[in-house]
């Protein structure tokens, strides 16, 4: 059982493999988190039922997703209440796996319009065969909170083809992953949000553009209007 007041880190694995390359690299980062005193919990998306976003915009009208007969809310609540998320995905066709993308689609509008991921600090982990992995690792870390860092590796070689990270001698990568895990926990303890142009830009959009859209269309956004007022982003109408 988690200790009270201990730092809670979630390992959100978007790979279908529970002990594959992505999970292995994530486990190295999470080991670093543990060394720094955090409590770890894994969410392997493969074990959950998450339906596709229907693009119905109900979340903007009601503040809630229209789909309520799957595991989405359960996972979302665990993510947004955690202190940190180590999110991982292999590169599949130049993007995240469908498992992770399906989850991301479901919270995208709520995140943009209500900023649900205000609390967690994140580390993005990605592995690929030959393709660049940095962009993916960065994107998945940024959508779920305050990015502290990313890590990734290419795991195929022309000579040996597909290789398992567990069989490769990657001492330097392992050390780097541990260090990143410790840095994640240290950042949470310091409670210092890293500067990011993207977060600045989203806040700017909220303050100047989305605010006006919501104000001019109160019926369309009736669900999230009270949240904006509660957060002090909008003044209540007199
Ligand atoms: C369906 C599928 C699509 C993939 N697409 C790419 C790709 O576009 N580029 C790439 O470099 N590797 C690609 N790969 C390779 C994986 O990204 C790579 O082997 C990764 O390390 C697997 O991680 P895992 O063990 O966690 O599943 C793909 C693998 C699969 C199964």
C-alpha cells in the first residue's frame, strides 16, 4: 500500500508488450523514481478497454465524456491525481501505438479547454526500430503534464535485425534512465514547473482566444463554463 504523502508515479505503458523494449526502458526510469523514494504503479493500456473518441463534443457541453461504459474515466482519474507520469510508447508508423493514441484522443479537448493535467510532471519514453523517437517521446510527455525529460532508443540493427533491449548491453542508457527518474522525483519535490513555450502558448490561447469563444457561446460550453469561473479564468456574468 502507498505511504501517505509519498510521491506517486504512474508508469503508463502504451506498448502491447508488457516486457518489451518500451516497458524495459520505462522500468529503468521508474527504478530511478523508486530510488528517490517514490511509489510506483503501472498502467498497461493493453489490459484496459478504452473506446474510440466519437468527436461528439459532449465533453465541452457537459464537462464529461459521453462514453461511460469503458475504463477511460478510471484511468484518467488515476493519471490526473498522480504526482508524475512516465509515459511510454514504441514508434508505430511514425506515431504512438493505437492504444495510447486512443486514450489521448479521449482527453484532448478536455485538456485543451479545461487543463486537466495541471498537476503531473512527466517523462516521455519511446523506442523504435530505426526511426527517430525523440518527437514522439516529447509529444506524449507534453500532453500529460509538465515535461521534465525524455529518453529513447533505436533497437534494430542492419546486422541483427530486431533486438530485445534486455539482451543489449546498454549500461549508459540504463544509468541515464535512472538519473531521469531521480530528476522527475526531485522536480516534484521542488514543485518547480519547467518553462515550456508550448505551455505558455496554450495558456495564451486560453486567456485570449478560447475565453472569447466560450463567452460568446455559453450554451455550447455550458459544461466547462463553471470550471472556468471556479479556476478564475472567467468572471461570472452579473
Ligand atoms: C506494428 C508496428 C509498427 C512499427 N512501426 C515502426 C516504425 O514506423 N518505425 C520504426 O522505427 N519502428 C517501428 N516498429 C518497431 C518498434 O517501434 C520497435 O521494435 C519497438 O522497440 C518495439 O517496442 P515494444 O517492445 O515495447 O513493443 C514497429 C513495430 C510494430 C509491431
